[in-house]
């Protein structure tokens, strides 16, 4: 008998149907030589401190740091979980072979292996690895099962991540709570949570301490077009006024016209983070809600595996794309112009070297059911438009620069004219102009009149006051971007891709980290902006160890985890460095002779803020 273990009952039911295991039993299905059972996500977890040493049950500085000689796992304390685990254990004992059908990712690998390990599994194990849950994809996956040994580095990376979070979270939380907490309130510290909070706090400090600075830029108006001078802006208005008065006495002369043809490629396909950013910007959806929604679409077989950090597809997906596009019946008018001929194949879309486990999020081509929720419709629409746009031509435009001169002062005006809209037609025709408008946000997009070199005439010189602006508060979307790039403010898609290797957190966990900060009462939301609470500000202020709060340094650790996943970095070395780090942090904090204290927000207050945020998001939606 072959035993299949899935991560959820709903997935187990679908796989059982495909395999012909149609007889339902308590906790599993069987038939046709198969048994199909399931977990409920994490059935097992790393042991608590007291499971290693009885004295670690008690919170005391003298017991820190807590570093077990060897880490172990335990079953979660829940009657339903215990019952399902016993079913799985019995099935493992009676089977001949196991197929791990968990979610095809690091977390899914960890969930399933811990269960098999706890059950004492010594049977041969194969791995089902699919990027969508359609019947076709599942059947193809069963025809090409992988050996579990091939995925050992993935499991090792997940295990190192869990151990790292345990070492830092358990020790640092107790350390800071005992040293700086008041009224028995817990100061929560986390390997990713605390650097993320530091991003919010540091941005807020920048804004609070920002001192605006005025300057005056020399411009002139000619034929209803604004020309900007090449002179450095004046620090005082009085310095620029004589120049304005002088230039009024001279005509403006057009000295040169430069026209440059350029192209703008379609936006990249979505990974999880960029989808969360887009949905937060367009629909005010929280990162957590977007994750839950795209996960639901995946389980309904409408989109591919969502917890991905790549925006690329592999070459083997290309032959399937025309069929997927054609199946998007509600989008037939948008698809028609591109499916009649050979589909475009861009290196910015198809690149095997940029895909490890899963490709970018795209539709599967399954028919859309009428019962989708509003959030599901919005997220699917966003994914579908991006997929369609990827096969449209580049947007072609003409960039024009007009040079002018008044006396001995040079001026210029720039403008952009769309020659062929290309992919922007997808958004224009779908009445979703946000993407097209975003791409023009930082460009010189004014339409210029026709000028001739040598022409001249009167003009209206003027001083335009400019005031430096503080950085903007983070939104959930921009905070996700900052986590992805380890705190760097990056809008360029190519540069963002290169920085992902050292981002903090994983795409699948970043939303949960933000939710935890709400829950702990460290951040709150004002409209779309994220603000740090006084407790959050005080906590970051009191932490002096950069390794605990630096997004860049945490990003380096994340990069090493990714190297472990690829089998290019030593897992024992990573754990040893973490142990050394927590020992050094413990010693440094204990030496602090100050009597500083933090009045933390209660978890109840944090929960109220989280509920308030959730209600506001629904209201805005």
C-alpha cells in the first residue's frame, strides 16, 4: 500500500479522487492501492525550553542563554491533532511506501518531515512536487515523483530557520523582558520581527526630525510650456529676483531639439511580495489578507503556487501559455490580439536560471466559478492582467528634449509621446489604468507643442519655490518592499530582484510578521500609514545590539539560509554562529548598568489595534 500525506484535508480529498482512493475512512481515504491522509499544517513544533531542562520552565537571567545540546520536536498539545497524528502513524506503520504531498516549499517540507520523524518512519519516501493543484498538474506530478533525498537541503534550511528563530526568540524575549520589562509584561523579540519594527521606527524618527528646506528654481514659460533652467536653485528668493528681472529683457530662443525613441517593457509577473504590494496599493488589502486570498485561489486550482519569491517562468511553461490565455474567457478581447500569432517570449519572463522551486504566480487556465468572493475576484483579476500584459509588445514612446537659451542662461523642457501603447492597452481597455500610470509617474510625460530650432519670442521667467519633503510613512505595501530588499528603498525592478537574496523573512512569512507587530502593540495603522507605538519606539531605542535590529545584518543571515537551501553553506556553521551571537548579546545586556524600563502595550491592546485595522481594511474595500 502507498501512503500519500497532504497538508490539508481539502487537498487530500482532491488527490484521493484523482488516485481512485474513493473509500472514506476516519482521517483518510483508501482504494486502488493507495491511502491518502493529511496534516492540519504544523502538527509538530520544536520543544519548549522546559522540555529540555526543568529549570528552564522558570524565567530568570541566571538561566540564560538557553542553548539545548540537541534540538527536538514534540506534538502540539491539541486533542484533534493527537488523533490525526495517531491515524498517520498507524498508516505509516502499515504502508510499503510514502509519498510526501505537502505544499511544495520549505515550510511544507518541514511540516511533513517532522510528522514522519515523530512517527518513527523508516519507509522509502517520494516527493510530489507541483506548482498548481489542477488534475493535470497533479497527474503529471505523480508521473514524475522526486526522491526525498533531492530535497534534503530544503528541509535543512527550514530546520535551521526554525532553530534560529527559537534560539533568538526564546532567549532575547526572556532577556529583554527580565532586564527592561515592567509589570510582568513580555517584550517580544524576534529574528525578523525586531528588524522589521526597527524599519518602521527609524522611518518615523526620520520624519519627526525632518527639517524642511526651501529653495527657488528658475523657470520660464514659453508657448504654454515650462522650461527649467540649468542654474542651481537659489537658497533665498531675493537672490533669484534680480535674475528674473534681467531675463525679462531678452527673448527665449530654441537652440536644439532632441528626439529619442525608447521602449518600456511590460511589468514583471508577480511573486508573492509584489502581489501583496499591488493589492495593498490598489485595494487597501493587508498583506495577510492578500496571502490568504491567493492561497484560496491556489487551492481552488485557479492560480499557481503562491509562496514564491521569483517573477520568472521556466521555459517548459511557454508551450502551455497560449492555452492558458485562451482559457481566460472573461478576458477574450484582451487575449485576442496576441494569440493569433506566435507568443512573445521575453527573457524578462522566461529564465530557467531565475527559478528554483516554483515559478511566478500565474493563472492555471481553469474556468472561473461564479462563487468567488470580492477579494478573490480582485486578486485573480490583478494576476490575470499581469499575465496577459507579459505577452504584449513593449510600450513605444518618443522622448523629446527641447533646449533653449535666454541671454546666457540655458533652459530645457522634456516630454514624452506614446507612439505605440503596447502592453498599456491591457490596462487601458480593462479600465485599470493604475499600472500604466505608475510606470509614467517618474517620467517626463508632458506632451510638447511643435518647436523649431531658431525660433524665439517673449517668455515669462519666474521663481518656483521648492520645499524638501520628508520620507513617507511606511504602508504595509512599502514595508513589504523594504523587507524584501533588507531596508533598501528600491523601485527599480531589476535591482530589487538582485537584492532579494538578502531580504529579511520569506515571502510566506512577511505578512505574519507584520500581523505579529500589530498583535504585540508595537505598531498601529493610521489610514494606510504604519506608525510605531511608544512601546515599539522604546523597545528599538533600548536595543543596542545591531544584530537584533539591523535589517541589513538580518538580511545577511537570511542570505545564508538561502545558501543552505541550495546546499552551498554549512548548516552547523550557521547554527554555531547563532549560538555565539545569542551568547554575546546575553552578556552585553546583562552588563548594562542603566535602570531603563519599557512600559509595553498589553497584548489585549495590541489585539484591539489588530481588529481595528482589519475592520478599517474591510470598510475601505
